[in-house]
């Protein structure tokens, strides 16, 4: 371990990139604690004490929501814009052609993603401000009906999201790793010390039961961590033979890897959005004058509420994750196109005829792998929810959620790969 760290420090280029990345992350964490002017901080703290659903959102934004900071929305608008653009690339032929144009095409799509982020951040900021203010019974921000009060706050929060997007791209270009992923990683990790400190404080107050459940969840988290790493690295290698003259007619051997978890974190993000949106909307209609709207809102808040998860909530959440896994992979993985590319390069899968049979074979393999991947994502996402249901811990007491665990593992593994690649380049430069 020390030898590995010594190698990293000896590489001047890598050392500069890591220090630059840490510096940008420090700026990000500082921005997360700068409160928007004109907000009643005392009323804000009471909101998060009473509403654990908002505590879940705040944990995903690294506490920026709990302090109503200038980066209130975090990177969620940019993530939503990225997902929308990725899906639209399949639907709109012009974007699909751009994605096939290499670096220049990807640069244009990234520019469209940035432009889409701005209106999404502006709209989401309005919804979140209204939700937080209603939860405080209007004590958070006074004169919400005045455009001169609400617009500056919305513009500030939107600018905060754009600022974070810029910081993330600085890390990607001049630092190490994917900037956006690292900032989300930093948000998740930054909340852990506060949770541990709160649990120790509760234990000192005499509530050892809660501390026991917390330690038990730590052990469960370590077990899930090992499982996540194994699945994240798991893949099926499909053998491919390319006919070439250089090998004397024997053919060149290659492999097409298909991962167990092909969709990554995207299905959980979709499922969380689908599950939290009804409860957020229901908060607006809870005190409605219409009895029908009131009854619908009460039903949603009773059965589809992250702060009080029922068996119906968990089952629906689990099934949505599996459904979105199939949906996302069907959009991003095209077996017909892969089979066509293999055939054009003179390749074939042993025992499988090129063309239609190869496409069907790849589709079947992808579908089976996707089933295991979806079940894996669903299990990791729902296990912490089950734990909170049968213990005295709330969602805000968990050191990390299932989705957060997958993000952390994915970011760390990718970071290790990039550092290893940089070390190989450093050794190569010393030889030549």
C-alpha cells in the first residue's frame, strides 16, 4: 500500500492532477455551506428534524439542502439533462449521427447537455423552494409571492448548479477521474462523519439500542460492499474470431465483454425519481380544499412515501428498478448494430451464424445478464430500507444508502483504473 502511494507521489504529473482535484473538491464543499441570503436558517433546521424524506435528499446533495446553500440542487439537474440527452440520442436521428462522429460529435452533445441543464435547474429550484417553504408553513422565506424575492433566489441556485458543472468539467480536463462522479462521491462521503458523531452522541445519552443497530448496519454495509465490488467487476466474455491472413487462417481471437450490471446507477436514479415525485406533489395537496385531492394525497403519503416505506413501496421500488434496467439497456445496447459491426470486420461467434442469429444470441445473453443486474440493483437499494423498517434507525441515520454504496464503489474502481493507467504512462516515459 505504501509502495503504491509512493509511486503515485513520485509521478509529478499524477501528483499535480490529484492535488488539483482535491483543491476543486475543497471549493465545492465550501460552496455547499454558503447559505442563500434571506433564508430563515432556524426554520430550515426544524424542517429537516420533522421530515426524513427531505433528509434523504439532503444526504444526496452533501448537506447543501439542509443549509439552503447556493448549490442547493447539487448536480441533479445536470444528471437529469445527461440522462435525457442519452435517451434522445436514440430517438432523434440527428443526435444519433452526432454520437457516431467521434470526439467532435460528443463535444456537441455535451454542449447541448449544458444548455439543457440551465432551464432544468431553474425549474427544479422553484419546485424545491416552494416545497421547503410550504414545509415550514411559510417561515423559511417571507413574501414568496413577490417576484423580486423568489427570482433572485432561483437565479442564485441555478448559477450554483452551473458553477458545480464547471468545477466538474475542470476536474475531468485537468484532474484525475470523472469530475461529476467525484463530486457526487464527495457529497456522499462528507455526510458520514456527521452521522457517526450523531450516533455516538445518542449513545452517550443512554440510547445504546440505536448504537447497536448502527454497528450492525456497518457490518451489513461491509458485506454489501464486497458484493457490489464483485458484481461491478463481473462480466461475461463472449469469444469472437476474426478471420485474418496473418495468423495462417486460424483467425484472431477476441472477446466481447457484457457486464452483469450494464445499466450502472441509472435505473436507481429513474426509480427514485418515480417514487419520490408523487410524495413531493402530495405535499402540495395535503391541505387542499378538495376532499378528493386530500384523499389522494393522504393515500400517496401513506403508501408511497420514502420517509415511511411500506411493503407496497418497497415492492414497487424493486420492480421499477428491474423495469428501468431493461429499458435503459434496450436503449443503450443495440445487438443488431453490434452483430453488424462484428460481421463487417470479418468476425463471428464460434457456433453462431453471423447476422440475425448473432444478434439474437447477443440479445438473449444481454437479457439474462440484465435480469441478474436488475435483481442486484433492486436488492442493494431495498436492503437499507428494510433495515430501517425493522429497527429504530431512520433513513437519515444510515451511514450510506444502497444507491450511495453503488456510486462510491463505481467511482473508486474507475479512479483506481485511471491512476494505474497514469502510472503505466509514467513508467513508459522513463524508459523512452
